[in-house]
C-alpha cells in the first residue's frame, strides 16, 4: 500500500503566519518561522537479511524571536493554537535572557524563491517497503555470489520546508531523495563499500551498488601491512566527497572568513588547474532545494575555479557584516556554524576512471575515509583513516589489498597535487544535501600510522 505524502507547502506557510502573529503579540520586533514536514522510510539489512523496516512522518516548527538585538529560538511538533502560543512565549522568554548582539540580528528581506527543477520525484514519494526490499534483495544477491555478507540501508525521504518571516519572506517547497548504501564483509578481513543517492528512486541501481561493494570485499581479503609515509593516491568519489565537505565547513563559509579561521582568499591558488568546485542548490543532479533555511533563494557560488579561490557562501547575518547579500546558505537557527555549502559539485575531468591508475609506479587506491577531523582549520589539515578497500598499486595495476592507514594531510596541499580527474562522477549523500564529485589522482598523500589488524 502506498502511504500518502503531504507535499503542500501552503499548510506549513499557514502555520508560519499564525506563529508570526503570536510572536508579534508577545513583543517580537522581528521573527522567523521554519516549518518542515519529513516523510521518511528506511529498510535495513544485516547478515544478508532484512531485519528492520521503519517509517516516520512528522512536522517540526521552529521560531526565532527577535527583540532589542536579542534572539531566542524554540521549537515544537504540536500544531494546535495553544501550543503555538506557548512556543511564542517560550522563545520570547529565551530572547529576554539572552545576550544582546552588538551587530543586531539580521533577517533577510523578501525575494522570490525559484522552483528547483526535478527536486521532487513522485516515484520516491510513493516508494513502498516492497520496492526497498527488492533493492536489498539485489544487493544481497551480489554478496552471495561473491561469498561475502551484506549490511546496509535503503532510505526514501520527502521533505517539505516552509519559511516565513516578519520582513516578507514567504518560501515553500518540497524535495525527495533516495539513498542506498552497503558495507560488505568477507573472509580474511575483507570489506567493501558502495553507495548511491538520487532524487528519483528509479535512478538507483541496486545490483550495481551491490556488485561494486562485493567486488571490493572479495578483493580486499587478507590485507598486508605497508609502512606509513608519502604515497601517490587515487581517491574514489567517496573519499573526494569528504575532502569537498570538509573544505566547505572549514573555509568556504563567510563566518569562517569573518573569524579569521578560513583559508579562503579571493585570487589565492589552492589547487591545480584541474580543480573547480562550486555550490548549486538548483542543480537537478545534486538533491536540489531552491532556498535555504532563511527562505533566501540559493545562488550558484563558484568556490574554486581552476585552482583559484573565488568566493564563499553567505547567510543573512554574515552578509550584513560584509555588505553583501545572502547567497542562500543559511542553516536553521540557532546556528554556530554560519553559512555552509550544501550542494557541492566538483567539475569532471577528461580521464576515464579506469585510466587513473596509469603511470603510477607505486601508490595506493583508496575507497573512502572514516572518522575525519580537522587538526588545523586555517591550513585545512585533517586526520582520519582509510576504510573498506585500500589497495597497493604498482606499475599502474592493483596488486593487492593493504591494511587501513591513518593519515594527517592538508586538504589544500592535496588539491594542489591533483594530477588527473575522472570523467565519471557520483552523487554521495552529504551532511545536509548532495555532493557530486569525480575520482581523482593526487601526487602525494601523507600517511602517518598503520594498523595491525
């Protein structure tokens, strides 16, 4: 049976209008209401068997109450008038005891929010447990054929978001996404990973994802230890997505620039000519959403153009400080991160994926990174581990699996060492949106530690 999904933003806009009126009655000089409805379903599998199927639908409402240069934020999932009024009272009390901001609290002015093409798929909104089960069956069949065991999940989600503020912002829209991921484990410590994300569930190729992970799990059996040190590497898209997102959080935010902790400077070279990176919330290939959590239309922002820093993303507060306009990258209040890019895209290259290893005398092929954390934000130095398929390459060929390695690496230096970029790109599910990236070959990557098992 297909569950009905509410995607009419007018319902959420009406909630916002009511709550604005209550906030003004409580003394707010400015207010912002963010309402979102999430209809999410998830099928999990482990030990090559489906073990869980869950579905959840709910509305969340958040109010930012502004008065006398102070703000208070409160939220609820109760939509009756009495609960919304209590929410306004609560946010008002929080604002009254909060510190006054010297720079005030910036709310954006009204602007038309364009509709994102292909943001919502009917097929995804109507996805059934049976559809996800068939996909899990296809993944597990590939694991069985390779003699490994499959674990993973398949999520289908529809989000409807509405933003209303006291300065005339009225924005509402819906988006859908499907996300299949699997980790496979086999004899001799072999592990493999693969994932795919898409707006339309019909674009997910479950058998291909299962085959990719199963082949890695089988190929990574009985890995050997190698010494830490500097190696040339080929990074699969999963690892490249980690680089892009970390750089987005660490440096391509106007707040990071304002606070002096960003590496981003217009005109500064931070990568090779092969590296171009931008953020585009309207790109149909990248889980689009036409506006941010302040109701501001998302702009396409060039972050790196052929290795040169170009710009960073802004929300209303940082834009007010810099004398700019918001680029549509605000997150829900209260927000200590500042604006961040949420629909990152890296330009494809002209090298077939299979040719990235060509000419590598001795190096490593890395599937993905795990547990990455910044060590020095200004230099974009990050530490983390390889995971789920790390292979030794000699004379342009994979010769065998190696045990996972710890690295401590400047992601900026890595971009500067990019020697080749694949034509093929993959959409990876990010923290907030999608990350569309190719695989790359990098001249040198610093591995600082080894693992014994």
